[in-house]
């Protein structure tokens, strides 16, 4: 399994979306969604070029959509860095 690393902002995003999922949908559904999201992160790490570039937002970034969230990431010599996991927020202002 290919590895990925999370930016501090992405860690915060994941924690926030999990807590919100518990409140809005219950523990079981929040767990199911979170597990699926982690599986998507693993797929991104395994095949980073599978998802489209979003150079119009930030040069070198790519995006994968999972459910209601957009996963923004980039690759470098160390592999894949998950930069942000955003809901309906304006991505352009969040990718600094």
C-alpha cells in the first residue's frame, strides 16, 4: 500500500468533518464515510495521476472528489501530500 502524508490543515479538516458527521448523521454513518475517505486517500497515494490537475487553483495540485468533499493534494519526491479536504468552501482561498 502506498503511503501519503497529511498537512496540518488536512489533519484538522479530517477531524472536523468526522466530528460533524457524528453530530449530523450518527457514529455509524460517520465511521463509514470516514473509512471510505481514507480508502480514497490510499488510492490517491497508489495512483496520484489518476485524478485531474487543478492548476487554475494552484499550480501542481490535483483534486479528487469523495462524496461531499474535495481532496486537494500534490506530489513530490517523498510521495503524496494531502493538502486539504474541503466541503463546499471556496478552494482558491483555502489552498495557500
